[in-house]
C-alpha cells in the first residue's frame, strides 16, 4: 500500500510517500521559520496561507522523486490534530479533495502519534513495548507504548513543556526564533559552573515535569547579571544542563518502573545534542537501548504522518473514510486514540 502523507499542523508543510512494502519512498518539507522569525513566533494566518501555496507543489515534487503519479496512490493520511485550526484545515481539505477525486480512502492522523512512531522509520527500529519520551512543541510526556494506539501516559508536564521553556529562555536572552536551536548554539560557548539553576521536580517521586519555574529562574539570572555575550552563553549552558538532566533522570525512572529496556525519544527537543549525549550515557550504564529519529524527522514532517497513517490503514478492514467528510481537532488528547482494529 502506497500512502501519501500531509503534515500542516503549524509552521512546516511536509509531504511524503510511504510504501508498506518498500518503506519511505520520498519526502519534502518547507519550513516557515524565516517568515515567522520577523514576528518572534508563529502567526497562524500567515502559516495557513503559506500551506496553501506549498502543499500541491511539494506533492508533485515527492511524486517526481518516487517516479510515481497520483493514480499510484492507495490512500492518503493527513494531520487531523492537534495544531492550529486554520493550518490543519488546509492540509485536511486538500487531502480529502485529492482522495475524493482518486476514489481512495483517507485517515486523519494524530500529530503526536506521528512523532511517537517516527523512530520506527529508522533501519533498526525498536520493537514493542518501549518507553517513549515525547518532547514536541507544547508537550513533554512519558508514555508506555505496547502497540499502535496502545499508549499509557506515565508522566506529563504540569505547566510549560521543555520546548516552550527553550523558546521563552531564548526570548529572555535576546535570541532569535526558534528558541531550541538558538539556545543550544549559544550554550556551546558557555562555561560550566558559573551559574546554578534549579531542577524542578527532579526528585518529586513521580514522572511528571515542570519547567515554568526554571524559566523564571533564568529571568532572575538575566536581570541580575551583565548582558554580555559570555554571560548569556553561561546562562544558556546551565539552562540546557538543567532541562536535559531532568529529562534524562525521568526517562531512566520510567524504564525502571516499567521494567522495560527500550527508550525512544521523539519531537523537536529530541534533536538536542546534549540531551542525546546524556541519554546515550545513562542508558548504556543501565544496559538499556535508546532510539531516535534522524534529525530531519525530529521536527514536523510528512514522513511520520504517512508512516503512521499507513500502519493504521493497513490494519483497518472497516470504517475507512470513503465519504470524505472531515473535521479537524486542534485539541486532541493522545490518550483518546484506539488501536486500528478498534476503529
């Protein structure tokens, strides 16, 4: 089965072709970072308009890369939510219109399920069950994953997510959008030991997270110290150390509590080099294994949507969407998902 995947939940337009027999055939992505950086964050209306401009040309691009035509597609998957409602509507309406024309089934994919399953696109994917650290956008969650649609929430953020903390810290330090890469780049110039920031909920006895207080502590440091580049770099270094230590400790606790020995990390913060270093070291010490998606699949992309959609379409024998009516779900709890056979 060849599935065309559409991702348009926020500020990236991602299109991909996934074959359940041959794997990923082609993918293309347009990022709106340059457009939104002028405003210091995503402008929803601009994002929606840009998705309209990019979706069909990118679709043709991946078809050309795979040497296929629209008539070769067996199904279409698209991000149904969560995300910006206008942006979701663009991808959803284009996907459903194409599917109606081609008389093929569609499936709406949960954006976070796409991220969660992205490491399975790699050459040596983990087998179920495993613990998943999902650090994408406004989400920082630990999940026990026993199969497609079988997700048990182990821990969640009580306020800001890790990605939001990176973005807000970047703004406090006068860095450009997006904040994660900017803070990581500056942190590479920082010196260890000059500052000490708190590690909220590090020893809370559960698997939940909190990053709002850490952001406030960064604000206090920034206000009480010089604003030269080295000071900012030292603050960025300590902030990154605090976040990655918290994430690493909680991940290892989740592995211990579940009795599992496989961890997957997905989402934009999963691309952070320091986080990967700490997780690689910690899992190796405990004889566990950690899996990541390739860097280009840490951020939003069409490949993860095409892949997740293909797995679900392949497993479903009924209730496929062939009438092409649709809704989008800007707010959608991952826990509401069911296994494909239960749909």
